[in-house]
């Protein structure tokens, strides 16, 4: 490994630890954000299925 690889590894580990601590510190907000993202994904999947159905019906 060269110096840049070791530096990237150390910085990556520090960021993983900091991110894990941030998730733990703000756990209720993280749960709300994940629930919101799941809702957005469901809406987008439904919209894609509607568009797909309309396109199939037009054929």
C-alpha cells in the first residue's frame, strides 16, 4: 500500500465511526427520515407501474 491508500483507509474508518455516532445520536430523526424515504419509494414505484400500464394499454 502506498501512502495515499493508507490515508484513504484511515479517513474512511474515521468517517464510518463519525457516521455511526451521528446515527446513534439522532436515532429518532433517522427513523423518521427512513420512513419518509420508504414512502417516497412506494409512491415512485406506483407511479412507474401506472405509466407502464398506460403504455401497455396503448399498444
